[in-house]
């Protein structure tokens, strides 16, 4: 569109012009449609007021989706874009040239979950951008009208119009009053106005703000995944993209879960570090010195004699007689560990920071239990005196993580008074009733207050 010389007619009616601002193929389009069907929250943006006032909005979201997800997204030059979609191209150009976009891509590139979470926010942000971009949309409309007038003037000049009543060439409408030169000048002026509008500091600032807000949301989602240990959870990895998105949305929209996750991340990181430091089963440690025949276990002084032309025969003799001085090692035997039982006070006085801290610690301990293949029992208690009626969440080490149950454990809070005997009795019942619980580690968490 910038070159309006002899080939201006071709630029106007070139059938090769497309709608995509990010280069895509049929597969990209199908993936976008599939993403919409799996994520109603993103799709609903397409049917809100902006979709009526700015029809190319759907294409803009498709461009944004491709820009976030594709491994090497390519911005389509404006000369290859249909005029109706030129504002989309300018928005995507501003987005892809931003440093924030490069940061955002770390979490979204070839990552369906990260892309959906990012697009969900970016779709909302771009909707707000378009609501405030009335000047840019009007400038685009004026440019489209000027282009149409240019085309009609060209047709009139080439004698392709229908002709006016007086027999002079024309298009049969008001645009025929423009000469070719006047239409060309009007088109160039309209193009300049459009370029000036999209280069305004305020417009660019809106896009920069939308990227910043999107980055914050995606970063928050990434922190959720890390703090909850989902990145190393086989169960989470096996979920469909839709299931992952639904789970993350549920967690993000719950303020208590967000607070627990933020604090729990520290305890879970400590648990992972502690587990990594543990020695692998079957490894050996130096225990003592003894005599034997294995030269590979001989002390350095014995091995040194092998380099002497005469003394080496003494070493050979010791090997035959099993009298070499060698290191005695023994295997480190991994001590079998039992389940972890945690009784958590959920009386009224524990509400707020007390509950957040207790359940954050519980998540750290649960992480240890899962990594050590140990069962984990979480007992909720408050004023109920009947041990059997207490809510208990049981996690089996062999099953790995169950995020639905973990969220349920964190969300549940009884409230009320405090009864210390019931959870102790319930915990002892579990230990006495189940053979595996004989070696259980029992933890009791309370603020020590009675309501």
C-alpha cells in the first residue's frame, strides 16, 4: 500500500492479499478453532460488543494465538494484507516488536496451556485497546473509502465504468466526480492519516499495557504450576490441555489457594532439595580396613608397590594369600519409612494466616511423602468430639499426586471450637488398624487456643 505508482491498481485488487497478520496455514486455523471449542471463556469474547463494532477482531485473536504458540512466528508484511485487516497487522507488529513479547514467549512457545492462559488475558486486553482505538478505526474506514474511490476513478479512466447519462465514462456513482489524480491524492492523504494514528504514543501505550498485563497473568500461572509442583507431576502432564486449563483457572480464581500456593512453594522446594540430597539405594560407604585379594579395593600404598620391579611380586603374593590391605565397605540400607499422619486444627482461631501456613506445610510434607512413596493422611479437626466423623484426606504414595483431592483438602475448613482428643484418637486408630501405619510419623498442628 505504500507504493502507489503505476502498479497501484494491482495493489488494490490483488487477489493474493490475505487476512492473517501472522503467517499461518490451514492446520494453524484448525488448531485455533479447536482451542476455541475447548475454551468457552476465550470464545465468548468473539460474541461481545467489540465483535460487532470491529469484525476483524476474530482474526486478530487468531493472529495473537499464532504469535504466542508458533515456534517461529512470522509477521506478514502489510503489502500482503487486505486493507480491512490492516489495523490487525499494525497491532501485531507492535506486539511482536515489544521486549515484553519476547518474555511472554518463554511461557507460551509450543505450549498449549501457556498459550491458552495468555490468549485468555490478551483477548480481554485487546478488546479494551479496540474500544479506545476509535480514531484508528475511523482512519482505517476512511482509508478503505479512499481506496474504493481510487479503484472507481481508475475504472472510469480506463473506460470500464458503466457510463453516466451524458455518455461520459464513469462508474455510475458519486465517486466518478474524482479524477484519477484527485483520487490518488486522497488515498495518499488517507494513508498518511492512518499511519499517523497508529503511531500515536497513546495507541502504542495501550498495546504495551496489554502485553504487560498478559505477561503478569502468565507469570502468575507459571508460579502456580511451579508452587504446586505440577511441572514434575506425571498426572498433570497426562491431562488434556482443556483439563489443565480448567484446573489452573480454578486455582487462580481461589484467593486462599493462591495464598497457600505462594507459601507452599518454599516448603515444597525444600522438600525437593532434601530428597535430592538423599543417597541412592545400593551405594557404598567406607566402613573400615580389612584384608582381602581385590586389588581395586586396595589402599594406595599397596597399589604403589605394583610399579616397583621387585616389590610387585610381594603384592601378587598378598593377593594370592588374601592378605592385601583393602577398604571394607558396606551398602547403605534405605530404612523403610511409614506413612505421614498430619492432624490440622481448623477451629475459628486458625482461620486466615494460621490455616494458610498449616496447609502450606502440609503440601510440603505431602511432596516429601509422594517422592518417598509414602502414604499421607490429613485429618481436619475442630470441635467435633467423634473421631469417626472427622474429615480425612488420604493420599497413597503409589498413586502420585491427585490435584483434585489436594485442592479439596486445601479448600475445606471446618471452623467452630477445638477438641484435641478426637484427632489424636482418629490418628491412633489409623495407626493401630493399618499395619503400614505402624511406622507412621504423626504431626499435630494447632495454635493451642480454644474458642
